[in-house]
C-alpha cells in the first residue's frame, strides 16, 4: 500500500517534538535490548543448533538370564565422526559396553547391547569424542535394574499396594469408634497432636517435591540420573492421612473428652519442631541452603515424630490399665502395613541382590521395625494385659451393674481422671 505524506504531515515529521519523541523511543528500545542481553546473554544471538544424542528411554528392567539393549538417537546429523564411550556406575552388574561409532553427516539410530553379569542396579552414561560445544552426549543415560525374576517384581508390587491400602484405611477405625461412643476418652491427645503435625510436614514434603518444578530441578542437579523419590500415591496417602487427623481433632472438640489435653512435654516438642522449621526457613531465605534442603528438614522432623508419637498412647493405656477408646483396628491395620512394607524390602533386596537397601539404610528399616514393635505392644495390652478389664467394662455396660470390676461408674470416673 502506497502512502504519500501531505505537506502538513511532512512539516510535522520534521518538527522538534516529533524528533524528541522518536529519540526517547529509541533510547527506550536500546535500554530494553541491553536488559535482555544482560538477562539472557548469548541466548539472544542466533547460534547454530548443537547436535546431540539421547536414548529412547531412561529405565530398563532386565532379567539376569536375558540380554537387552537400548537405542541412541540423534537430534541432528553429526558434523563428523563421533565415538561414544560408556561408563557403568557398578561394573559388577553389567558386562563392558563397546564404544559406539556415529559416522559423520548421519542421523541413523544406533543400538547399544546390554549383557548382565549379576543382579543389582547400574547407571550407564556416555562421553563423546567431540567437545561439548560441537556435540552433546548428556541425554545418553539409562538406569538398568537387573533382577532375578519378573515374578518376584510383580509380587513386590502387589505387596506394595496391599500395605498402601492397609495404611490408608487404618485411620478409619479410630474415627468410627469415636463416633460410636460419642467420646474420645482413651485416645491420647499427645499422640493425636504429634500425628497431625507429622502428617502436615509429610504432606508439605511430598507436595513440594512432586508439584514444584523448581525444586525438582534442584533435585536433578544433585542427582542427574536419579528419579524424584515421590510418586502420586505418596501425595495421596499424605493428604488423606492429614485429612483423617483433622477429622479426628474435630471429633475431640465435639465429643466427650474428660480432662484430657495435650501435655506440657508434647507442647515442648511441638515448639522445638516449630523453631527448627522457622530457623531453617530463615537460613533458606538468606540463600545459605536451597529450598530442597528446606523440604528435607520437614521429612527429618516427620521421622523424629514417628519415633516418639506412640509412647504417650502406650503410657496412657498402662496408666488406665485399659485400651478402651483406643481402636485396635487401627493397630492391626498399621501392623499389617508395616509388616508388608518390611516384607517388600526383603523381597526387593533378594530380587536385586541389594541388601544395602536394608542394612545400608538403617533409618528406613529401623523406623518400620519400630512401628511394628509398638503395634505388637498395643496388641499385647489389648488382648493379654488388659483384656479382663476390658471384658468387665463391656459386661457392666450391657447389664448396668456398676459393681462388676468398677462397672460403669468406675469407667466414667477413670475416663474423667485420665
């Protein structure tokens, strides 16, 4: 489209105000360009795409008696002959992998063989014969898991889902018994407070690591070939457990609770945990550590809470000589989940010949065993130590006879006292 300026328009274009306005606009554009260059540096300049290699997948499950392979693909034709040499994180798991020659000006897919030597875990990475600015091999890596049989792996998955279900529904018996009795007498408030804070911290850790791409980048920076250790079922379990704890707390506000309250010792522990989180947040905000480390502190506090949270409930049962108000269904399901969790650890350790996953990580194994042992203690209290007292109280409730074992009057008085 042709445009011819009129005489008035030409006069305006040559005027001083227009020149000043254009000068300001040019200066602004120049400043924006400088800012963009400072922020993005050489990324603004047009540079040729650096060719590189990558794999068709990063995880391979391999049976000890079978060979396998993975494919190396090219993002663009290589400028010249490139040789990839492979490194193994554990040389006892895989046989040596021969170098791979990628001919120049070729974009063909290459196949790399994998021959297992023994069970275990191994990460395969590659180095290129050309400099990084000419060819990138950072996308060439696979995590190889060599197992005994796929049947044991399937069995392990089934066991994993079983203990996930057991732990998930273990919160409902306590909520049901509270609703049925219209009372929370017998449920220790220290246990409930510690459980609520523990699952709050656990939810923060899982959600932060699962949903935040920035925190995931920090994790991959520390573990370039690793996997984020939080799956969607971890997030669901943590949030569900937190909601169950909140509902139980609401029941404590609604139903009969006697003189029960959170003890001074438990409040002191909660204050200590809060101070640790606040100090860690300040340190993180000052840039001393990153936010991934901050999330790890939440998980460490959750582990500490798991160690101590059962003690108040066991002591309350001992003082009352009764487990009335403490749902044994919760204990049985928790025991089932903990036992299946330990079983899965041993199955995986045998299947992958990775016993260090158990004995090399005493924290995880010790916490699982610790919870199971407390469940055994609760079962002994319920079925052995205080079973006669529980029977007497139940009989007195049915007959209304207050003389049997202290009867209902004893129960109410005991409830008020504890």
